[in-house]
C-alpha cells in the first residue's frame, strides 16, 4: 500500500498495524515513494498444520526388533 505522508499522519496506527501483519507500506511525497515502513522485529512464521501432509511415509515395522542378520551388521 502506498500513501502520501500528509494522509499517513492521520492513519499512522493503521499503517503500523499493516506493516506488522507483513503488508508492504510505502510513504510517498508528491506521489514519489520516499520510505518503506517495516516492523523492527520480523514476525515469526506461523505453524501451518498439514504443510507436510503426504511427505512422511509410515513404516509399519519401524518399532519391531531388527532381524538377526541385519543386527549383526551393527555389531
């Protein structure tokens, strides 16, 4: 979002909130971009459930004891 500095004075709290949400906020003078408003501390990415759905394969015998011949390789 781009806004003229004169208008931004009246809406500063809204612009700060928008920048905190990750929106790009640019302040302009006479229609020319002058500064970009960014958060002082980057927002932590939110955990998204299901982002790795289908990526992890279930191994049914994972917790079963190893066969003797395979275990012998580790001894």
